[in-house]
C-alpha cells in the first residue's frame, strides 16, 4: 500500500502539575504522576512518523486549557486544542468560549463528564444550552470514557442536537476485559450512536487492564467501529501519555497501524488524518 501522506494524532495530552487541579491524577497512577510537556510528546510522535497533533484537555479548569493554547502557540506541530468550558454555566461558558476562540488553535470542547457522578449531566437544561452554543460556534464536543454511563445516552443527545458534532473518545472505552456480554452490549450501544451522522469516534485509548494489548486483541472492537462508522468517521489518537500504562507510544502506534493500514489507501488516509481535518477544521488546515 502507498504510504499515507500525513498522520495526525487527534488525541494527545500534556499537563503541568501545579497549574491545574488534575484531581483524577495521583501517586496511584505511577508513571503518569508527573509533568508531561511538549518536547517529550514531540519526540515520541516524531519517532513514530506522526507529524501533527491535537491536544485534548485533561482537567476541568481554564488553567489547563490556557496551558495547552500556550503550547500550541509555541509549537507549530500542535495543530489544535480541545479545551474546557463550564457546561453548567452557559453565560460563563459563552464568555470563556470567546476568549478561547481568539486563538486560532482552539478546535473543540471537552469536559471530564465520566468523573461527574450524575448520569444525566449532558441532559441538564443548562448543559444543553451550552452544547447548543458550542454547535452554533461550529465546534465539536468530545465525550470521554462513555462506557458504561454515557454511551447509551449519546444517540438521544445526537438526535436532539443534530448540528453538534459529537466525538466519542476511545471508541467509548470498549470493556475488553469484562467478557462477551459486556462487549456485545458496548457494540450495540456504539452502533446506535453511529446511526446519527453527526457522530464520529476516535480509535484511541483502547488499553484495558487485564486484557491483551495487541492488534489481534483489538481487532474485534476495531471491526465493530469500522463497520458502524466507516473510515470517514473514525480518527487515530495515541492518547499519550495515558497510553504509557499499556505500551510506549511507538508500540501503541504500531498496534493501531497494523489495523488501519489494512484499509484501502483513501480509507486509511481518512483514519490517519482526513476525519480529524474535517472535525477539527478550525485548526487543522
């Protein structure tokens, strides 16, 4: 197969401990409990042949997003930033959105909804107003770790806000270590999400403790996602440095490449870069 002209990592993190709360991150996370900066990220991507990346928020604070935008301004390989907004405060979200949009790299919105104990968070009236404003701004909304609490709710959300592009991070986190029944239910829910044309998904963050992390082990989840969304609605993400819990970046990239590069050249190009360029079009020109 001819080489793909560009590879974009649509899901990369940097964080600087002390500049944000990062309440989810602590000593129990071992190698993740330190600062990860742009220079280290760039080294990992370059070694794998990945040219550009989208930084994605890792903390529900303005400080985290401001840090990412500063990194994007300093490094041209950082093509865009998916940042945070206070979803439950539409007025504050609108004000902060105008601040973020002054940066050409600001390309989308995400919050750590999986860390919120309320299963109905995305359906609260004030959150819906903020999501509608995000849609009006032409920006996508990433949903992290949607399984098991949010994935089954996303079809309703996508139907209610057809102008909002919903990005399912990490394929919704398929429960690969939890047995056949759990995987079958995940697949059913993911397919229901994919029925809505305003949804896309990231092939990222697929390491699961207790499950093998190989191309063969990932193939069932990959084939379900590919059948449901098609290559034009899937995009590659390395999920570095969280991915280090499963493998070095080069290994994660190689495992996913073994699957993606089986596609026809135009289809592989969509997963490697084309879908990301469309979804994060404000930044990925």
